[in-house]
């Protein structure tokens, strides 16, 4: 799991009140984020002093957590995080063990009982790609290709097993100790009963999952009776990730006709889409890589295509000229480049 963003509010970084103890084994240091039903925390092992991450849920809401743990333990891929232990009946108490446990952040109450379920994960000091881009700005195409290929390989692994991640975003791509990409947070993941390429009536019933700005247009416009392909929703999110790696900002606010940038992709005026970003690009303290190759622009637009049936699948992405005709940086080159970005 990642560490929280350096610009988080104090209420997000620290739990309020006295120290919280989990199963007399872990002391909670700070909140790392989460969803409605599950929360992530940075913790310290009281016995070994190891720093770990945990994902935790109240006992009566543990189904989502257990399902995520089952997904993660079934995967074996170098760019997908592996959990440690799962505890179905844990106890979260305050320092004196007598108080009813209830602590809050600014906007919501997290727990109001002692009983919980949780699993532990490795904590990575290098944070996530969102933090890295926020601090250091966009990366050049060589670095973007390196990380995007790792992410594509991880998603290919999932899709071949008929699993859609459904919340791909930069925040969910950690950097491990060697600055390798690590896909996390499978709380929204779903099994796809049928493969990409089957008939429309073989797709899944529409439901919105994901994070604003990464959610595909067919999810936004669908009602409960519509059918969508969850894997193609992942492909759309990959396009948003690639764009942000290259430009340092989101490609649009929302993929709708009302969005001043995305409307050009709907109208198939891709050159105008890129001109909008050329005029309104964000300035960073480091060099802004504003001149992008035709190949990568083409790939981004393919991934963000409003028509999910016209988005490439993973095999087509890997055959795109931006990958097929380009060398990928070595692990050692990436480690040096990323270390320099953090130091600067």
C-alpha cells in the first residue's frame, strides 16, 4: 500500500483521540484513504516494529474486503500487489481498551464498534504515480512507455482471467522499492462472465464503478438495463493514466458532450483535442514535455474512444507502433531517473 499524499489534511493523516490498537499487535499511525466500506491505514507492528499497511472494514461490512483478499491471493503477477494475512474477526480498541472506539476524519465517521476484519500488505515508501506526477510533473515518453507497459501487462493478466479491475488510476499504481509499478485496490473488481468480443447481449449489466475522471462514458450514460463491457471500461481508464503521465493533468473533467475537451473526441476532431491542451497546459518547475509523438497521441485517442467497441483490447495495445517500434528503458535506467525526480 502507499503512503498518504504529503498535502493531505492533518485529520486525514492522523487518527483522532488516543492511539488505536488492532488485535494487540498493530498500532495505527495514520489513515491512507479508502472507500465507503473499507479503509486503509499505515500501522506499526508492536512486536517487530515493522511498518505495514492494512485494509480494514467493520465486521458486518467485511464482504467487500474478503472478496478483494480472495482476488489478490489468486493472482501471481510481478506488477500486482500481494497481501499477507487475512483476519476475519479482529478487535480494534483504544489505548486504554475501555472506550467505545469511534474516530473521524473531516467528512465521515469510520468505525463505531470494536469488531472488524482486515488484511495486511507491504508498505512502499516511494508512494504512488499520482504523488510522483503531482510533485515532479509529467514524464517523457520513454518513462511513460515503461510504466504503461507494466500496467498493460498487469491488466492483460487480469483480463485473461476474466477479471476487470474497475478502478484503474494513478493513485492505485504504487512504486515499489525498485520503482516498479504495483497495481493495488481491487475493491471494485469484478469477474466478467464473458470475454471481450462476444455479442452485446453477452455483456454485463451496467453499474458505475471507479473514480471521477477515469470513468468511461458508457457508464455515465447507462441505466440499469444497459449492457456494458467492464474490460473496455478498464481500457478507457488506461487512456486517462497514459495522458496524465505525459501531460501532468487530466485530459478532461468528464467524458461527456458538455466537456469542452472531450467533445472533440466525440466529434472525432482529435487534433482540436490536443490543441486545447497545448493552449491550457499546466506549467511545472521541471521541463514540460509538450511535444508528443504522433504515435502516442494516436494511442491515447484510441484508448479514450467514446465507442467502447472501437477501443483496442490489450493485445492490440501492445501491437501499437508506440510499443512495437520503440525500445523500453531498462530497470536500472528507470531507478536512476525516478531517484533523481524524488531528490529534485
